[in-house]
């Protein structure tokens, strides 16, 4: 049991998948008349704070202490985080969005406090790209605060920060650090943090520039400069993943997991650029980012984490059929969900198809990797 506390991804990954499945299932349940109220807001919060939030906590709660060569999380800390996450999901399902958001704010602050306690004991700094991970937490905290504003543009800015920035920033920060290791199937070790001071400062400057440009793009979008915001956000994300992560460079012997990550990265950037062509299709554009970008990257990185911690690193270079199946269903779900906004007559059917395909993707992924959550590296 100690393994689950010290490596909390073993709890948070399945918890996040469960909350995501509930959030997705709300759509067919509504259209099949099992639910009376339109499920848009609970769906959105369960996917962002439930699914994505759980995977962020599970990944950082495991990788953070290991990379920093710090003590792992304790049982009380992990149990508290889990109980808060369950309470947050319950509040959103009960349509208590404000209370759910405020409790999510408390969860993020608690998690940051847990990590800061460990960082203060160290001399080595985290990777400079992890400044973007911190920026993601800042986005969520500021977003929840701004959602209480009576001014429309501030409310819009809060929505963008929470629903997009909270995940986009960690994806960029973690991706820039881990993608080069996926290329060669190399695990991340504490020694990876021992970066020369000059190199660290250069990386930090690039991360800070990325932070600033993305925050400006959020402000532009909140002020209804949709195309300008999309251009700046897409170029910044492509530039950072390309420069720091080498996402778009040719590499011989690219591993299967690296190919999957690259697919997610390309779809992420493509989705960020889509408002240039369809500025009035915001929800459709976002689902290219979420289903094509975030979800594929999330499934790929989580596969890498689970296999690595289960002592199955020999599979890093192999073509994993279960992941091919899961990603294929995700791509079909993305196409179904995006097309729903372009074919209003068939919209409800497309939403149901998208939800069922996402559930199939999750089931295919969980069926294979679920048993490995109890396996250790030894």
C-alpha cells in the first residue's frame, strides 16, 4: 500500500479517468433523457478539474519529488488530496460550480505547499521549462478569482485561464523536458536537474518569454481579438515545443511513444491556430486542442509513466497496440465532436458518438494498463 502513497499517479490516474468518464457520459445520458438539466458546465469542470487536474497532480506528485531527489508524498497528504478531488467532483455534479471551483483552488494551493516544502530543502533547481508548470497553477488560481468578476472581459479572461491555460502551460513545460527523453526511451533522473547555471538561465528566459506571450494571447482573446490571439498562441506554442523540446525536428530511430507525443503536439498547435480560419467556432476549435492535443499527450505520457514505474521500460520502443487503439478512438472522437458544430441538424448524434468513442478509448487504455498500476519497478 505504501507504493500508492509514494507514487500517487497509481491513484490519481485511474481517479482522473473515472471522473473524465463521468463527465463525458453526461452527454449521452442527457440526450437519452436520463438527465433533465443541460450538462455543459459539469462536463467542462469534470474534464478540466477532474480528469486533467488528477493527471497533473498524479504526474507532478510522483515525478516532482523523484526528479528533485526529495522525500515522496506521505499518506496523509495524498489522502487529503484525493478526498478534496472527490468532493470537488461531487460539487460540480450537484451544480455547485462556485463551491467546486473554490475547493479546487484550495486543492491547488495545498498541493503547491506540499511541493514547496520539499523544494526548500534542495540546492538543485527544477528544469527551467517547469516554470510553465508553475504558470499553469497560477492560471487556474487567477482564473477562479476572475470568474467572480462582474465585468464580462474579466470573466472571459478567467474562463480562458482556468479552462485552457491550466493545462496548456504544463503540457508545454513537461513536453519540452520529456519529449527528448521519449525520443531515445531514456528515463528522467535526478541528475537531469544538474544544469549549468548559464544554461538554466537561458532556459528560464525562454520559458518566461513563452509565459508572457501566452498571457498576452489570453488577454487579446478576452478582449475579442480572436485571430490575433490565435496567431500569437499558436506561434508561441509551436516555437517553444520546437526550440526546447525538438518536437518538429527529424530524428532517426524515433520511438513509438515519441511518435504518439508528436502527433498530439502537432494537433495541439493546429487546434490553437484554428480560430484563424473559424473564429466563430470556439468550442469546435477547443476540442481539437483538448481531444487531439491534450488527450493524446496525456495518454502517451501516462503510458510512459505507468510502464516505467512497473518495470516494463523494455516496452518503450515497441509499438503498443492498445495505445494505437486508444489514440484511434480519440481521433475519431475529436472528428465527431468538431463536426457536431458544423452540422447542427445532426449535432446531438455527433455528441453522443464523440462521448462513446472517448469512453472506448479510455476503456482500451485502462484495460491494458490498469493491472500494471500495482506493479513496481522491482
